[in-house]
């Protein structure tokens, strides 16, 4: 039992003994830095059941708690907040038990059940962009955090490789491509296909303008533009299995897949399996029939099938068109069920999808629940906000998006420029320097994005993210480098337990270290890498206070020097592991 659980248990017992009242829990939080204490019991909620003043209740509880447990040495009361002081001995004992554990905070799975995390899920008509980067970083990081919390994880994506948008790129390539390929142009396949998606839009707008000039209404012009009609005909041919169209579709998709693979490798994310909409778009129809027979769905006069969710605070949702064709909801129902068929040990799923799809996932999860699938209670939408730039919103079809590859390269270049300016890598060769630039640049990007709560919108500034001061990735990485530099100056860190005096900043550092397991579990429970980033920043701030106020190698007492080295080493373990949960690497010098 950790110290917070111990305090909670004693407080509940105290209230029962003192007031003959049974309560389920008490609110405990870390004591504010400007007050004396380590843990604080918030007294005010208890006054609903206990008729006394907050000061009297807090003082009685404090006396009981300090008398009941040696780890609690004293208390003080500030405006109804009961601040409890935990003994130095307790924190030392806890630190001595974890100081050599390089994987402290990580939990091994105790069950064979799996959580499937879906992320990325791009369209095959354009390269990945900044929005995809946030999606990938969130999905991958949540997967890492779930693993660290003791869960088995499968990472997946569903690739949108069919539909009119794919045919737009194909038509434009046929009309304007002159047979060029990624090999003949030395252009990444996803970028080459994306080029033709943009070309389609330019030609489409041009044709609309000409039709409007000829007297057509804008609405008619948009429907009748020749290049759009060609794309629609190509889609029909694809759905009919036309050999020539299917061959071109496969060829251009393979170009894109190879391009995506390069970007994923650079970004440091991966997947355990893939699903393709061209294979899943017919799934789900059998379950609509089943739902009709069970009155989960109903049929309208035109033959379309709907689910009435009005009693659940939503609306009526179509799941099958009148002509019997599926909608996206039908496909998502079928895909979710298929995943559990493919991997029977899956008992929960996390969908990393932008917040514009919030309503869609509420409906999807509710329909699956009404269809009687027990695992539907463990479905989660990792909803996230848009990424904006100082220059404004991105638009794919107009070619104004921030290309993922270009951004990753820019981050590395920015890191290089700043590192050269600081002049701390002269003793490294060029390959070593380039590795450092890459790790710093990617760390800056990933940390900047992941430190923000997923639900919030981000204004991303590349230059601001690559700053060696403040709440940034390079600042965190530099703290790790600083510790490695200290450890290189000594032959060996003693493993003997230290039992001497503990200074306040040393105690604060131990307390922050011990919070790591809780931070992991909380981040896993709400699918938020931001909690790990915030924990990490707090840890590094406390370490830097310790570093500047407590000379590590200059103290005249050998046991204290070794204790401070042990502390530094344990902090480096936590920094490295927390960064790993964010998909961020470390270096030895920077």
C-alpha cells in the first residue's frame, strides 16, 4: 500500500472512530509547495456528514492520524486543509527500494486480454500532413502508455483506399501524368499521388468557371464538370471490378503505401496489423439484418434502415440506404465486430480520430451496445483537436497543408542550427551530430504536440518548440544529458542504502520520482500523454532545483555524494522511460 492509500485508510477509520460515521473515501492531494507538508486532506466535503467546524475536524483528524502511523510525523491546518508531514525515513526507504529499478513504474500484463488502438488511418490520395502527425503521435504514445500500465496492446489502422477521392487522383494521373512513376521522378509515392489530387482540384475549378461563363448555374457546373464525371465513372468501374481500373488503383496505392512507410519510420511509429476499407466496406450488412429482426433497427417506407436513438439523447441514424448500400456507420459496425473475430482476446478498443467525429463514435458505440456486444462497454474515442499554424488552417485539396516529411526535416534543421549556435557538439563526428539533431528535432515536435491535452486545439510553432529553455522537449532531453555527464565523471555509483539526513529538495525529488507509477496509470485510464509530459516537466524542474542547490560531486561526505548520484541516476531512468512513452529518444550529448 502506498503512502496516499495508507493515509486514506487511516482517515476513513478515524472518522468512524471519532464520529461513528462510515464514509467511502476522502479527498487527498499533494500539499501545495508554499505550505509545510506532503499530503493534504481536503476537509470541506466531509462537513456534509459531520456537523462541526472545518478547523476542529481537521485538528482531530490530524491528531488521530499522527498517533496511528509512524510515517506521519506532524500536521498543520490551513483554512480547512489538513496538511500531513511524511517522515524522511519513509521516503528514504521507498527510494532505496526502487533506486536500481530501471523499469520503475512499468507493470507487466496479468491478463491475456488485449486493447486495440487505432490511429493514423489515412486516405491514399495524399501524403501525411501535420494533422496526421498529431494523430500518429497520440495513438502511438497511448499504446506505449497502455503497455506500461500493464495491458496488452495491438496497434492498427484502417486505410481509406477506396472512394471518389481516390479516383480523383487516378483520373488526374491518367490525363496529365504521361506515365510518370515515383522511380522515374524520384518523388515519394504518396507525394506523387497527392500532386495529382491537387491537379484534379485545379482542373475541376477551371472547368466549373468555364461552365458558369457559358451560362450554367454554379450548382449545375459543379455536378457536370467533365473531370468529375470521369472520376465518378471510374469509381463505378472500380466497384464493378474493371481489370484496368483495379490494376491502376493497386499500382497507385502501392506507391502511397511505400511513401507512408518511410514517413512512419522517420516518425518512429509502427503498427501490428492493417485494415483496408476496400476490404471492409461491405462488412456490417448482416448485422443490420440481425438488428432488424431484434427491433434494434427499423425500416422506413423507402426501404432504408435506421436506428432510433432519440431516447438516448441522440437522433435517428441511417445504417442502410434504400437501395441496400451501406453507409460509413454500417462499415464501422462491421469492422469493429470483424476485429474481435480476428483477435478474440480483444476486450477494448481505442479510436484515435479528430473531434469532428465525436457524434459518429457516440452513435457507433451505442449501436454496438444495442446489438448486444459486451465489449462495446470498453470502446473509447480518443478525440483530439485540430492543429493550426500561425499562417492559418490547412487545406489538402488546395495543396496548402504542412507536409509531414517536410516538417520532420525542418525540425531536424532547426535543431541543427540551434545546436551549432550553442557549440557543444564539436567532439562528435558528422554522423553522430546528425543523429543528435534528429533526436532533438523530433523530440521538440513530439513533446510540443503531446504536452497539450488531446481535446485542445494546438497552434504549432516549430521555432518555439525547439527551445532549450522552458516546457519543451529539448529542455527535458538536456536534463537527461546533464545527468549522464555527471555519471561519466565517476567510476561507479554505490548501491548501498543511504540512511542519513535528507534535505528538503532531495525529499521533493524522491516524492516526484515516486509519483511516476501513478502518472502512468492515470494517463492510461484517460488516454492522455499530456499527463506524462506534465509529470516529466515537473520532475525535471525539481531535479534542476536539486542540481543547482545541492552540489552532487563536491560534497565532502562520500555517503551523501553517492546518495545524490543515486538520486540523479534514478531520475535519468524516469526521464528516459517517460520520454519513451511519448515516443521521444535521448542522446548522451547535445
